[in-house]
């Protein structure tokens, strides 16, 4: 079990969840009103930040502004490019009070904006200004939820990196309160029939205008009181749910038309990241294979551009020997260890990254480092000259800066 993945017991924090989701709907609707419309409603979402959840930059008459939930210090922060800042304490607060206070703050900052003040995708929705029912705020529980989002966001971002086609950001939709990442086949999709409560069909049809494979993280509800990961595709091929996916604990729900994996399975796994990646990759493959996606064109592996030591390879080909250098070996003394034995002189020095010996370069009369390579097959050397930060692989004839 990984301590970075916190406990999320739905029944313990469902009242806080319901309240905070409505807080995020108010903030999300402010973003919706401020932003130009972006395909698939991507302009409405929130993003995981180092503090909590943020809108990112939004335009207004005098510049840009941003609204951020800080779940470390439990404060809502509104900032502008004019240097103005307003704060609201996050605590036991009715939705109606939150709604009034945030618009008072915006008014104080000369940000003129109004929203459709009723929740979306929630049954029996109460207008925000009349909602005195939802008012629970547990600092511990919302902090734990945010810590879970941090871990999930990192894995989703890693999964996203393996796709060359159109792909959404990793973002939180406040309607259903799920963190999602969506891949696209590049083909148009059949007209969606809609069906989400308090959501115009036209919006759903634009959101699903193209074929998708979408995965996400959802905190649960009263009907299914478990935090879970999901994966679905639209349109849904008849044999999608028959595909074998990983890990073994994942299951398909015919009524929902989606694969699910409980958060607790990931949390308690020996390697939570690897377990979640198995689910993401295998369910995407189920969608892509049954939907006849052009996987060869859509998928990619760009890991060679970012090796573990952040070396900048100065040729198109990748040098595996340079990538295997974990710790730079430097010269013990600024001398050629062979030249000093015979009284020879040298021009420049190089240090072997296999054994650590420092010898002279090919501009020197004796060319001791090249001779060392031919004698030992130690491939990688660095410049031992002060201020120079580059390495050379004799085997692949590749240079890299570090």
C-alpha cells in the first residue's frame, strides 16, 4: 500500500463532497461565462494545482483573472493581472452564502460577470442563491480528496503522453465531478442522444461530436458509494465490454457501458501507478481495437526525448550508453594519468564514465582516451575542462550536453 494514496471512504465525506461540488459548479460557471467556447466544453473545466483546483487564466476587461481553491490552507483565492487579490475562507458555509460572497469579491475587483445560477448534471437541483441545505466542509476529507487527485493527475498525464492524436488536457468536469482524460480517433461520431440531468442535449452533442475513448476518476455517489476509475468509448462497439482488460479486479458494467476499477484496488496495490496505467492502457486498447482506430498513426512513444538524466542528445539517434550514465564521474586531478608517467604533454582532458580515469583528448599527441576506449570498450567520456558540460560516446559517435 502506498501512503501517497489517501483513504477515501465515500460515506465519511459525502456531505462535504456534495457541498464542494456545488462550490466548484459556481466557479466553473464563472469560467464558462468568461471564456470563449472551446470544443467539447473544454473551456469550463478546472485543473489540479499544487494547492487544490484552479480555473487557470480567464479574460476580463482589464486583463486576466484566476480563481483557485486552496485545499492546503482552505481558502478560495481570486487574483488578477492587475495585482488585485481577494480571499474567502473555506469552511462550513452554505452554498447560498458562498455564491453571494464570491460575487461580492468579483464586484470588488471590477470583474463584471453573471452566470446561470442553477447546478447542472444534478437531479433536483436547487438554485445556488436558495441553497441553505448544503453547508458541510471537512478540511481533512477535502484535503485527502485533493491528495488523491494529485496522484491520479500524474498518472493520467503519463498516460496522455503516449498518444499522438487529438487528446484532451487532464481536467476536472464539475458537472459530474470527475477528473478525465480523453483520446480521439479523428473521426466524426453519430449524433449523441443526451440524457444528463439539467444538461441541454445540444451541449452533449457538441461534446461527443467525435469518436472518443475516455477515462476518468470519480468519487462515488449514494447509488455507488465507492471512489472508482472508469473507462468508456463513444460510440460503443457491441463487443467492447467483452474485451479482456487489466488488472484482474477491473469489471464491465453493462448498464453504464463502462469498465470500472475501484480506487481501493489501486490504493492498496504494490505499485499503484503501474496498476492504474494497466487499466488505462488496456481499456483504451479495448476501445481502439473494437472501434478500428488507426493505432499506428495515433499512438507514440516519446520517452527517448526525456531520459532520466535530462541529457540533450545532439543527434537525432538516441544513445543508450549515454542514457545509462546515472552519476557523472569527474576528474580527481586535472592531469592525464598516462602522460604524467612519461612526461608527455596534453591539450585537453576527458574523464571515462565507466572507470573514472582521466586521459588526454585526440588533439593531444598521445590520444590516450581513444586508446583507452579501444582497449576497454568503455564508451562514454565527459570533458574534464572547467566550464564544459558535454559528453561523447565513442561507440555511437553521439555528443550530448548535460
